């Protein structure tokens, strides 16, 4: 959740800053968010899945990244051309929403194995 929070925050701040130093700071923030989030995201998805459906859950999770890689350039550039502030604010809102979903997750039922 903290990694997703940093990702959303870093991307949202991109729309607020215009100097090179502050833009570099936003890159640092969302990069740390990626570093925190990426290694545990696959484990989180595996922990959510019933054992007999882990492959499907992992496949669906990977597919969402592929869909994002295809749609983001098209939708993101159109949104940026329409209103860049809305683009960066939407990134922030989606990051906070994703962090909230992780925090509101299924709880102890799907605790990570130790």
C-alpha cells in the first residue's frame, strides 16, 4: 500500500512542479514507490488466490499490466492534450485508490505464508 501511495503521490506532483530539480524529486518519489511495490505485488496476488487458482490470478495480474502498456500511451496522451492537470491528478487519485484497496484487502484469511 505504501508503494502505491508513493507512486500516486509522485505522479500527482509531476503536474504541480515545473523546475528540473522538483521534477527530478517526483521521479525519485515514484521510483521509490515502484521499488517498494513491485517485489511484493506478485506475492500479494498469490496470497489472495486460492491455491488451485494461483496461475489464473497471476495470469490476470500480468495481463492487466499488458493492457495498461497498450492503452496508457493512447489514453494518456489524449488526456494530457486535453488537460495535463487532470492527467496528473488522475494518476494521484488512482494511486491512492489502489493503496486503499490493498489496505482494505481480505485481511487475515489470506495472510502471507511465513
